[in-house]
C-alpha cells in the first residue's frame, strides 16, 4: 500500500496547484489499534475514496 500511496501523492503534487486541495486529498488516516478505531478508520477511508472518485483529475 505504501507504493500506491507514494505514487498517488506524487500524482496529486503534479496535478494540483492549491496546497489546501493537496493536503485535503492526501490527509493521512491513522491505523486502528482497537475495535472502535477500526470503525473510524473504515469511515475515514470510505470518505477519502468517495472524495477521490468524485474528483476527475485525481483519477487520470
């Protein structure tokens, strides 16, 4: 997953000019350590996937 993350981050850096947008699209999700944290992690990842898929430039 780290290789994909690095490639995606590089793509975002090359595609977007706004630092605010870059930070929003590449926000880190903390890995879960407990059951409740796993639910929060899944929600955060689902939210990011939705955000990425609705942004055409991040899919190119």
